[in-house]
């Protein structure tokens, strides 16, 4: 298992944009991104920037109430889940997360609820409040290049 760490304290919106751009160059169909952070830290903002750099054709917004938004690129689909309102992993399974995980790029907000079921090849992005900015820590785990 390969782990690569990146950390940026006091990250600005421009930093989010640059990080999203770099990750967009690396990820491919079958990869999973886990977004970990409190409410309002910028998980959906980051997803918006990532989808922009993947040339998604849809408008990115929070899937908090619908639980899943799908975005389309020229080469793959992006599945954007928000598990905040789910009580347990069984509810996530009912959504079909694990059926779709290899069909496109999967982005999961609040993945703590299903951590034991997630694939080994993931990018974990931890985002924390830091005054008027954010602290970001990224871990690549498994076979993602």
C-alpha cells in the first residue's frame, strides 16, 4: 500500500482550485475520493472545482437532500454522494454506492459512516476550519498513482 501525503495550512479558494486541478490530472474511472470535514468546510466547493477540471457538463451542487448527484464528462460519470443524513452503512448500501464505485469516479462526503466498506484505493481529503481559510490534508492510499 502506497501513502503520499500533502498538507496545506491556511488554504485559500485559489489553493482549492489548484489542488482540484492536480487531482483531476491523476484520477480515473474506478477511483474514489473521500471528503472529510465539518459542515461548511468546503467539501462541495472542492467537488465543484474538481468537476470543473474534469470538464463535467453539469452544474455541481450539494447532494445533501438527494444524497447523490451524477455529473457527466466526455469519458466517464462522476458520482457525488453526501452521506450526512444517513444513519448507517446499510442505508448507503441501499443507495447502490458499492454497485457504482467502479463505473466512474466516486466522491463521498461524510465517508466515516461506511469507512469499513470502502475500496482500498482512495484519496482522503481532510478539510478543517482555520479562521477565514481552511487547512487541507490529503492522503492517497492504495494503487492510485
